[in-house]
């Protein structure tokens, strides 16, 4: 899954693809590099990011989705949004998957998914982007995320959305310390028994910079490629089916070699 942030303020690529032509060119490039899915996002979820209203977010996302769908027919396009209105506009424009980092918190989201018969990613987040990195606390982070997935899948089923519509994502960096993120990666196996595909997004995240630098002086996002590749290779080897990445070409090469070895 190649990341396409059509935002002015995303943490590592903000402002680079906020013109539709630049966004489509990047989508075409990621497709050539091996992306099977393009994830279009119009609101940054980095810690402390300012919220964007649904109109502005739709205005950023829908034309880009439509242009990519025209340019790359058959490509899976997802919309990274927690708002039902934006999801609907994205699906109308040609998206086929909703990447909901709030896992159906918007009460209108289940209805939109039902109307379009669309699958969705349910991501775990403790708190909300404004305050999530202020002292996140868990007893057993892996067990709590697993319970959260069970609860969200049951909630969705009650609203007429069967389990097999969903991909599950433990949400690295969303209300988690470095140790929490590492524990999730170490415990990834334990999500397998939920019987749904697992998505992992470690790309350029701050825990990668903290492990390779230090807690106080993390490596900057521009120096997190190798660490991101290591985290994603680890995740793939433990069964993750979708990797959400900025660096598609490098990740695709790593996975190609891994597949040859894994057979
Ligand atoms: N991470 C980010 C955004 N959306 N969606 C899923 N399912 N999983 C993730 O780990 C995830 C996500 C944050 O990364 P990025 O898009 O690079 O930055 P920003 O939120 O600042 O746009």
C-alpha cells in the first residue's frame, strides 16, 4: 500500500503532492514500483495535527481519487479518512477501500460501507491525534488491541457488516510509546487467529527514529528508510498482508527477496 498524502502538513511528505497533477504522477510512479494499492489521505493524523473539516478534506481527496482511477484503471485505491462524508465522496470517485484510523467511530461510517459494499481497515488508536502521544498507558498492549479488534468486528456485524469485509491494523504510533510499538511487532502473530488480514504501517514513524537514534534525539524522517524496511520485513515474516509505506520501490525489492527465500 503506497501512501499518498494530499495534505499540506503530513509529517514526512506534507505539501509534496497537494496539487492533483503531482498526486497522480506519484500514484503512477508507485504503481510502477510495485504498489498494489494507493492510500489517499487528506487529513494528517500526526500527533497534534489540526483537524480538517469534511468539505475541505473531500475537496482534497475526491478529485485525486477520480484522477487516479481514470489514469490507473483496475488499481485499488483506498481513502484514509475517519469521516463518513469523505468516505462516501471517495467511494463515489472510484475508491474501493476505506482506511478508517478511528475504526468506525463516525456513526455514519457503517451505513456508507454498507451502501457501497466496501471493505475497510479498522485501525487501533488510543485517544485521538491531538493528545494520543501524551503518556499512553496499557496493561498488556497486544491483548488490549486484540480485544479492541474483537469488539469492533462485533460492532460492525451488529450493523450488517460481516467480518470478512475488514482488515485489521494495530496502529503503530497511534497512542503508543516506543516500547508499545515494539511489543506489538513482537506479538504480531497473536492477531492471526482473528482470521482477518493484518495491515502494518511503520513507515518513517518516530519509533523507528527513536530506536536508531535515541528517545531524546530520534533520527529525522528522512533517515528512517532502513529501519522502516526492517520493521516491515519483520511484519511480513509474521504474517502481515498489507504494508503501508512511503518508499514503495525499496519495500517491493525487500519483499521480492523475502518471497524467494520464504518460498
Ligand atoms: N499511519 C498514518 C496514517 N494513516 N492508516 C493506517 N491504517 N495505519 C497507519 O499506521 C497509518 C494510517 C500516519 O502516517 P502518514 O500518513 O505518513 O502521516 P500523516 O498522518 O501525518 O499524514
